[in-house]
C-alpha cells in the first residue's frame, strides 16, 4: 500500500517536471539575459536582436503602427535581413480627435511623409505603406499574417484599445505584440492640452483579459506573445510554460527574456 502511494507520487512529480524540463531546454536564457542587460537603454538594439532571433531560420512579416519619420522602421529594415514584409501604418495627416503634440497640420505631415518615403526607399521592395489610421487600414493586413506588431501610434486610451483589439487577430499564434511608451507616468505632456499616454494601463488590462503572461524587458517597451485567439478560459498551467502544448520556437525565447525581467 505504502509502496503504491510512493510510486504514484513519483509518477505525478515526473509528469509535472517533464514538460517543464523539455520547455526549459528550448529557452536560451543566457542570451536573453545578456540581451536585456546590453540593450536596456536602446530600444532599436533590443528589437533588432529580438527580431533577428525570431527570424533566424525564416522570413517574417512585421507591422509598425505609428511610423512618424520612419526612424524605427529604418533601423529594423537595415539590420534584420529576414524581414520580408514591413507594413507602415500611419495617417500622416492631422486628426481632429487626437489630442497629442505630434498632431501637426496636414502640410507638415505631408512633408514628413515624403521625408519618410525617402528614408525608407532603400527597402522599397519590403515596405507596404498603409496611409491611414489603424481603423481605416488594418483590414488590408490578413488575419494571422504577422510575426510581430510594434504599436507606437495614437497612445491615448481609445487609441491603444483600438490598436490592441484590431491588431491581435492579425498576429500569428506564437507571434509578438509589443510597443513603445509603456510607462507608469501617463502624463507625458501638459494635461490641460493633451490626453494622457495610456499604453501601460491598457496593455495591462488587455493581457490580463487574455490570460497571457505579461512580459516586458526594457524601461518603456512592452511585449507579449500571442497564445490562443483570445481564449480566456485556458488552464493556468498553459501560462507558466509548464504546459505540454507545442510552443513555437521564438515564443520560448521571448518567454525566457520577459519572464526574467518581470521578476
Ligand atoms: C510616436 S510617433 C511614431 C514613432 C515611430 N514609431 C518611431 O519609433 O520612429 C506616433 C505616430 O503615430 C501616428 N498616429 C496617430 N494616430 C494614429 C492612428 N490612429 N493610427 C495609426 N497611426 C497613428 C502619428 O501620425 C505619428 O506619426
């Protein structure tokens, strides 16, 4: 009787530890930690390295929401050779309902647009310009088409909600949803004139609702992995990496990076 109990306990322990061990072998923790340390002050370098990791053995498609003058896009396109398609989503026009300092007049935005196209001309075969707000153009991207989306557009509560909800279906299972300006301080600008920057509160709510592990590694950058199509009823074991479910390779790398930094 005693022997049977001990045997059962051993079987249960093995059943719990085995998937964790298999999962852990996929994780390149050392590289991830070095990456975090090395690039903690430089968002370009961080994203370049992470994109190169997820695209090591395959071509990837990316969308950037909010492009401005194309500085981020240029860095990624210059330094990530396996990016085969890069969507640039930005209205480059004055928006009547956007209370942010970057909301310039149409003339200024037209100049910025031209400047951006010149800056990114070197990658003209890879870029796909979607000139419009997220709501206006997002459906030109197919569902599950993207390996990664970088959200850096509207930044208001309404805008971030729209970006997350509308981009989520466009990202593949195991793909990455991330962005800029994930900060405790929501008042980046004069609160009497401009809306607060609501990236952090909205992203926090979104990941909680989707029951995904919230991951971030840098002062003001956020990222999480898409797991499941908005299914909120997954068992807890699916969230901490101990699940036996097949996990895409790059998902494991990212899990490692962010779970370490969120401690
Ligand atoms: C912070 S800038 C982007 C900076 C750029 N990602 C970079 O790192 O170089 C914000 C941009 O978001 C754009 N934007 C504002 N509202 C938007 C919306 N609803 N959809 C898409 N882009 C939007 C603005 O036109 C502006 O160019």
